[in-house]
């Protein structure tokens, strides 16, 4: 996947040699730090995708080509299934804790929920903007989504069954760096990448959408 992400570079580009050497340095350093090796490159033909492993590590899923999701065996690297259900590239995927379902989110502003038992499409929803974050809650009852409408970012909760929106969307600033939720799914902490007077870390009540706390004297430099 890392090698595939470099496929849009060519040796005529400025600083190509530097970019390529840094790419290989970080790839090799990661393998060394993890005390492991890599011996196969798997092409997804999708340079924007994340991937997610099954909890037992047996398989992983990722965006594939321009309109699909793929599932691969982790050990052999063989693709076991191709699932088509998007009109543009898939960038986000998330496997449920019980390994029975997965989510995919693409540049077409669509979230799909799939069965990982027969790889059928179960539910689909069109979001009001480009999906920037999408994951199952700890208890698997809902999914947390952040989307970008160009004008603003919003948080929206969806029921897993039917992908039905729950409550009203919560407006967020666009310079989000990280997001974290508590185990109960009642609160969200948002870290903003900012060096201005705006707070870099805030806590929101997800049941009301109200700001609970702004953490004073915290700047992005110190958090990162």
C-alpha cells in the first residue's frame, strides 16, 4: 500500500530522489521498529485508502480501484473478495468487533455497511458532505461520523441498523487534528490544529451537542 501511494511520482519531478529515499527510509524503519519484515507489495489501485484488519488478524479490508472495496488474507496476501457499491474511490473502512460487518466511506459521500459473512451490501446512506471520520462505537450500536460540507465540518451519529441519523448534526471547526470518544458514547474530545487564540482541545456532550469544557492553557504544540 505504501509503495502504491508513490505511484503518482515520476523521476522527472523536482526532489524526486529525496522523496523516494525518505519513503523507503520510513518504510524500512517501520518494519525494523516492529521487528518484522515485508516481502510482498499488494496494489489496491487506490492511493487514498486506509485499511483495517479483522480483530483476529486473519484478513484486512481496503479501498480498491475507483469504486470498490477489497478483502485480503493477511498471511498470503490473496484477495478473497471484491465488493462494488461506490461511484468514487473508497478512503475509509472499519471492521466491526465481531467481524461480521464492515463500513466503507468514499469520495462519493456514501457510507455502506457490508456483511463479511457473504460480502453482501446491507445498508447505504448518502451523507451531506465528504466523510472524514467513520467508525463503529465500542458497543457496536451506532457509528460515529464526521463529514465536510466545504462550509463546515459536522459530527453525526447513525444507528447501525439502517444507517439512520440519530439527533441533529453538531457543527465543528474544520482544522480537526484528532477525535476521541468515551466508552459510553456520551462525550467527544476534539483536538484542533491551531496556533491562534481558539482552544486546541474541547469536550462536547454528544446527547445535547453542547460544549462541556474548553481546556485552558493547552496549545496544539504541546498536545501533538
